[in-house]
C-alpha cells in the first residue's frame, strides 16, 4: 500500500459540520498542517468529502534495506577475585547521645467516655 501525504490548504470556516468532522478525523487542525495516512478506503472516503480543502500527494514507500546478518562475538568473562563487602558500621554516635539526653516521652493517658447506654 502507498502512503498518502495530506495537507490542508484552505480554512474550514464556512464548511459543513460533516466536513469539519472529517478534517478532525484526518488529524488536520490548521492551514498548511500535513499528516500521513495509509491508502485505505476509509481514508479515501474522508478525503473525497473535503477534496476542495486539502491537497493529497502519494508517497511511495521505500522497501526496507536488507540488513546484513550480525555476527555476535562471544562474550568472555574475566575471572573476578571475590571480595568481601565491608561490614556495616554501627549507628552514628550522635543519635545515641541524643537518645540519652532526651528522656523518653510517656504515652498520653486515654480519656474514657461513657456512652448513653452506660449512664
């Protein structure tokens, strides 16, 4: 299938609602805006309704170039000397000193409320 390059060349002002909907469906929003679509019956029908507002060019698709087969080089892993990760240090002394200075707060006593049934 060929590809169509569609360019809006005239304003949609004064067009019918159906023509404006077709321009929106094609993806055209302003003058000199260009979109590409595949050559299908649906797209050609929309273009036919707004042919006085758009310019259509046929863009021939280029055949994709054949890629040469890649030859992957074998991956050789060098032996790595195993190293032990250093042990994690104890928590900072500042945090411990701050805990010693500030006394622990006691949780606030919960208030007991009576319900109407209990009274």
